[in-house]
């Protein structure tokens, strides 16, 4: 498993959230909620902090402050750090503490709604992270390659830094030697889904190499296969072979039910092999597939919902709260998604 999995998030006044107090599972974490409840923000926050902790020059407040601020700006693309604070009348103060198992103090950072490009670090872990964090957006990145990295590095663009981070990881060479065999064993279920194909990179472009057919360019593959091919590549290069953190925002986007089922199986397989998985979704189909496939995997469901609260002066203010459970059916938001299944039943009886 990831050597130092994320264990707990304690945050206040971040994005649409009033207060978050979330225990995280070392295996599979599934974030569910309606549109505009902060699912993507939650995943990006956890990714940005984890990536910054993994890449900081040193475990000092100064170095971590620089790394976290840079990663928040790169991941969210705000005009200033303060734009990530909760919107309230006057000044708001955001405080975030993320605990990683086995490395002492949490990573603690704070900033105000007036902050430009800086955060204050209140607590520092005593060890660096050894595993690689990966962020996958709702869109596949397999059809991109070295040309995208070159564009990002040499031109001012509006692409999120998460895209560049992930394409960099996809371009890592495949393993050779003893670890290659371990990767091959883990890749067998994915190879079957890709009809016996293997993922290769040539000249900064990705291909699916299929027996008897040859190399098929990434843009010519179905999007479901491109999404799975990203996972294959990350396993083959060792990024998600012996742990790692995977943050995947709406993996069901643009996929049919059969492909969603394959993605659910891939996520559970990765969790069973030691990766810590974070998924954000509002697909009832994917949720049920994950629930059925998870089996003995330690799983935490995080439901996000809006509610009305009063500020210090008694004014009504909307905020997002989080409900957590090991049982999907205890999450209140799932009741709203069940309306889809109810409609299907009525349609079949119509």
C-alpha cells in the first residue's frame, strides 16, 4: 500500500466548504455529490498538498509554503490564492490540516481571502512522501504526449498544471527487469479489457499495440480504452505499481455502462494492490459497481451536500458539508441518485 496514506482532512473556509472533518481510508475513497458541491475542489486540494509534500525541496515551513502555494495555483488556476477561500462578507481565513499516516505532524497551511501567492505553514511532517501522486481529470490525456508538455513549458496557457503533471508521468519509460514481471502480472486484467493490447510510446506519442493488428494511434481508440490505457501506462512505468496515490475526477465521463464497469474493476484492482484511490463521481451506476467490486477493500464514502447556515451577523449563508461512512447506503445524497433507478423502473413498466 501507499507507505504514508492520507488519513485525515481537517479544513475550514476552503472553497464552498464551511468545515470539513473527514477520515480517509487507505484503500478506496469515493466522493459523491451534486454539481457544484466541491467534489473536484476536494480532490484537487488533496492532490496539490500531496504533490507539494512529495516535491518540496526541504521539509521546512518556508520550502513547503512555496511548494504548496505553487501547486494550489497550478491546480486551480485562480487569479490569487485568496480566491480559494470561502466567499463571505468581509475577510475569511482558510485553514487546512492533512494528516498522513506515519510521518508525524499533519501538513498544516493557512491563508486569507486577501492572499496573493503565499500560504503560511503551521505544521510540518517529519518525513517526505515516497509514493507518487497522480491526478486524472474527467478527460483522457492518453492522446496527448510530448508535444503537450513542450507547449505547456514554452507558452502561456490556461491548462491546469495537473494535466502537465500527468502527461509527464505517462511519458515515463516502461520498467525492465524483475519489476517488469510484477507490472505484467498486475496488468493482466487490463490487457484482457484492451483485447490483448499493450500500451507503448514512440517519439512522444502513445499507441495500443494489438496482436495481429499492429499499432493503433491513441486518438483512434475509444475514449473508454484511452482512459484504461492511462492506468496501464502508469502501472507499466511503476508509478502505480507499488503504492501511489490516484485522484480521479469523474472517471465515468463520456463512458458507457460497460466501460464504467471496467473502470470500477480497474480501481478496485489498484486498491487491492496497494494504491490509495480517490474518486469523485455522481454516477449511480459507477457507485454501485464500486460497491459490488470493493469486497474486502477498506472503503470510505464521502457525501457532499449544500445546506443553509447563518454567519456571525445572522445572515443566511450557503455552505457545503460532508457526510462520511463505510456504507454507501448511509450517505444521504445517494437517496437523490436513487431517483435514476426509480425512473428506470417506471420506464420499463410504462
